[in-house]
């Protein structure tokens, strides 16, 4: 991810961690090995255990084709 997308990810994670929200949507820019950006739509889903403690984050990425 680029720097702006990484900061946005951690802000969304903090919001989901504090609340009982389980998913959020947004746009990110991923970096390919050849340094070209890849704009994607993303859905983060926070999975919690029976004690409501976050266990994992599942991210679904879909490229935005212009």
C-alpha cells in the first residue's frame, strides 16, 4: 500500500476495534513490483472470538479498471 492508504487502514482498524462494527469499505492504492500504482476498492471484515476480541482482519480487494 502507499503511505496514505496505510494510514487510512490503521484509522479504520482503530474505529472498528473500539466499536462493534465488523466491516468497512474504501479505496486503496497498492504498489506493484514494477512500482506502478494499482487503485483498488477494498472491504475489511473484522472477525472476533466468543469474547468479542479481534482475531483477524479479512481484506477483499477488487481492482478499479478505468
